[in-house]
C-alpha cells in the first residue's frame, strides 16, 4: 500500500507529541509493509536542519519538504481582524506547498493520502483535482476545543476578546471542512464522539496514538541523593503547557515546598521562554531543551502534567508511564487515556490534591513501585504503535475495496 503523509511541520526531532505521533505511526506502517512518502512543511517556528537527520530515520521511501515562514506577526494578527479566514489556518496556506503537492501527485500514484491535523484541510480540493487516492484526516485534536479552553482560562479581557474572535473563526473552518475528507481518524473516542455530534457523517475510527514501547526500557531512578523527585517536560511554545506550568509554579509549588523542603522540581522543554529560564524559585531547576526526553524522565520519580486546556492525547503522559514514572495530572490532562486514579496514574485538579498525591508517594515507596509497574504494563498492553497501526491498516484495506 502506497501512503502519502502530509504534515504541517517536519516530524523530527521527536520533541513534542505531534512529531512523536507522526513518526511512530509512519514507522509502524512501514514495518507492516506499507510504502510511506512524506511531504511536509518545514516551518520557521519549528525548523529542522534536514541535513542532520540521523541515518536510522529511514522508514520513509521519500521525504519532500517545503520551507515556510509561518511566524505570528503583529501585522498579520491585526490584518486578520478584517478577513474572513482563520488566522490559525491561513498561516499554513502556501503556494509553494501547493506546487509541491501537484508535482508529487503528477509523478506518483498513492492509495491513501493521510493529512496530519486540520491545518492540511485547505489542500483537500487541490488533492482531489490531481489524485483519486482515499483522503483521510488524522485529527490529533478537536482544534477549536483547545482554543475555547484557552480563551476560557484567559483573564486579561482584551486578550480574551481577541482569542474568542480567533477561536470562532477556527471553529467555523473546522465545521465547514468536517466532511471534506473520505475518512476520519480521531485519536480518542471522546474526540470521535465530539466530531460526530458536530455533524461528521463519513466513515471514522478512534485510533489512539501509539508509542514504540520497546524504546522505553530505561528504569526510573531517583535523582542524585533524592528519595523522590518531580519533573515537568513539554513544548513551552505551546500555550496549554505554559499555562499549566505557570499555574503549578504559582499556585502549587510554594505550599508544596513548605511541606516538602527537600523536594526538587526539574523543568525541561523545547523553546523554553526567557521568563522560565530565568526563574528563581526554591528547589526549581530549569534545564531548557534536553537532548533526550527518555533520559530526562528516567532520572525522576514522578511527572507532573498540570493541564487545563488542550484536546486529544498527551503523548508525554504515555512516555512517562512507559518509563514507570508516577504521572500526576489533571482530569483534562488524562483525557483520551483510560488509566485509573491510584492504579496507573494519580489525578489532581487543585493545589491541595497535587500536594496530597506527592505526600502519598513520598511516604510510601511501595505505592510508587506499584503504580510504576501498573503504568508500564498499561501502556504496553494498550498503546503499542504496531498494534494500533495494524488496526488502521486493516481499515485502509477495507476502504480500498470499498472505493475500488
């Protein structure tokens, strides 16, 4: 089966949930015998030095990319106030990328063209003009839902007003394109239900993000003379992550530090902003971007994921669980992952609940060990990328018969 995968950013390095989700699925499909071609944008925000991609990143038959400047600018944001299109989406519309699509489709025939995220939807009509392939949309999130939650959590009124305006246009675009593709791949059952409630009528499947569980063998260990340590890791140019981290630092950490004066919080993240890098709080260590998330997670006992906006699945939670970290997250952070409180994860939505969770872990090494073992088994049984890719590939085979 020949699959063309379209992405809004280069899926390397594996520093965030989207790149991990894209890479692990394409790698699994290739391992199952599919011929995968990548066409992606190499954006100014997440630019990759393609010349330095390692030799073992070799699961694609071909890799094509187009450099695109999609930077958010004050002028661009202001001028969009007087336009109908969504500013979220318009930043990913490129004449050069259109030309690359047409050129590739003229040269090669594909059975399936898989769009990674809503931001590739503007190219569906062009694809149909030049290909008879089945067009699938892999929706990593319900995009407007993320921004509705961000807007709700914004307190500065002028900014809240502007975000609400942008979110309405994004939602309008998402709804208008809901049935533009042949098949929908939602990453959670909740998201799939949301799409159907919003009016999606074509074929669909809930196919969770999988990870290469064989790559997560490093055992968690305490960090240099610490009996228990906390860590946070996530892309810090992504608003839900910075929003959650800021809340944790301001609302949770001061009281937590008083109760556990020897406890340390280690923070890592891609594109860590200056205000975080220059942070001066007791027992908070900021690492910036780290070379390996797996090694970083493996140095600490517990992973805190304080999320209050977002959608889809949090890959970092799966990674932490696969490594045996005790994951302490909000109910929203755990959306799409069917783990249970005090069995495979710990759930906390308030400062008091976060402190209670840490207290349980600090006082009971056996409790930590049990959750760690349960978490590793849970991810291996439920979120292995090969198992999930097999189900998706079977779906693609059925679609090819249907559309033959």
